[in-house]
């Protein structure tokens, strides 16, 4: 804490997402983040130039992360670099995010200080994903993501298991020595007894969360105080570009219809994040008031349109786009079927193995 002001740091890795960057920054400034550390890699749409300009304006710290990369992936390489930086050491609270994740606080005035006031004993808070679907949007339009996609998975979604994944807002008090994609890593054994983990519902969490968990507890509500709005799909045109870019940390795995179907839930309308839209737009107008940033944003938007047209010249991308148009929204699995598939998984010990593997990838 400097000069009595709590420092909230958001850490982001990004590639070719300049069209969404200003909204993401404006939103997270609105909820109370004071500092931003952003790593870019191999950008073609001018995202890196936008970040350079934002750094010159004092909005964030930008570092290029163009390789070589740790065998665990691009994000791990960036987070390993981040651990050595003064901006990280000075932070009081840290959250690692992606460009399609937006913190949605329901406590008090919907800011980070209000969340901490609601959980005064917390040293770590799990922000469970709420998956927002595509809602039939075909064309990419330069409009805020949070205003375009307002239909989401139900609050209770038993399967797929990834719906219960979370990101962790944690106090940077030395208990954990390394950053992680979903949770802080490398805890000091002598300090773990002081760690106090709470979920987005406000419940105290068990000891397992202090060392390894990246999934919230299943079968219960998780969003009373805070949720993490996750917009992994976007418009169908944007998803084609995302598939072309590929997965960040699992580069050998293609991003295709399985990814889409497991995330395209449009069951409930959730506009709760729009409660801070006025503050968001104030910050967004401030950023767009810089002529250089406005021009770079427009160029990134144009790049997305042009890139989609280029991809449509290739059969595999046209085929993916066609499948997106053909495929109806996903429906939650009936509880009986969900219990059955979970029982099969437990019988084969597949769930525990998958969780252990995911934890090892996040904590390794």
C-alpha cells in the first residue's frame, strides 16, 4: 500500500485483441483496479502499439512477450517474468485475467473495496466463471462486449466441469511466491496457516484451496458477492478469428466445435454487470479522447473485419463458420444425466486425475 491507497493489480496477456482492449481497461478501472501489467505477443492488429501508447499515458505497464517461451506456454512465460517486477511487488492485491474475463462485483457499490469490506477476513477470493454464450450473434460489431452478450449459463450448471473454474484475487502478502493463471502458486508452508480463502458466495473454503484447487465446489450457488463474467465465444466471426489464433497454453489442441458447444449456454439473462456501465463509459470516453488511441482502436477493428474476409477464402475456416451457423445453442444437461456421467467419471477416477493434471499445469 502506497500513500494509504490500496493497490489492485490486474495482470493480462494478450494477442490480436486490440478491438476489445479499451473496454476491458475501462471496465476494470471502473471496478477499482489501480494498476495493469499487460504482456503482448506477436500482434498483427496493432495491440502492441496501443499498449505502448497506454503506457506513455500512464495507464498501464506493457511488456512484449514474443518468445522464446517456457514449455508450459505463453502465459506461464509472462507470469514468470512478472514475478520479478516492481509493479507486482508493490501490489496489495493481484488478479490474473484474460481479455474475455470481466470482474462483476455484486457487493456494495460494485467495486473491489466493497468486496473486501464484505469479506474482511479474506486473503484470497475465488471468482467463479459464469459462461456467457454467443446468443446467435453472427457479425462482429464494434460494441461493448458486456452490452452485446447478456445471456449466460444458469447459476447452477453441473456439467461441463469447466463451468466451475475460477480465477483468484489474492492478497500479495508473501504467502504465495509465484503467480498462476487460475491461482497463486508456490506457497510458503509456514505462512499457509494464515491464508483465508472465500468463494464468491462468501463461504469460507477448506484447506485444499490453499494449495491446489482451481475449481469451485459443485452443486451450489457461487455468485452472491462476485462472479467472473466469461465471454469465451463472442460473435461467430470473432470465434473464427479466435480459432485461427489457437489456444494460448494448449497450442497442440485445436479450437473447434467442442470448445464452442461446451460454452454456448444462453439460458439466463444476466445484465448485472451493466450496473456500472455509466462509470465504464466515463473511463472509455476518457481513453478514446486520446486521438492516437482512437485511431489505433479503429485500426484494430478494421483488422478484424479484414482478417475474417481473408479466412473465409480457406475451406477449413469456412467450414467452421458454417458449423457455427448450423449449431443450436447448448442446453444444460439434465441432472440425472449429469449425475450419471459424473458417476462414470468417478468410477474410473477420471475426474480426480483430470483435476490433478489441471492443477499440475497451473501450479507447475
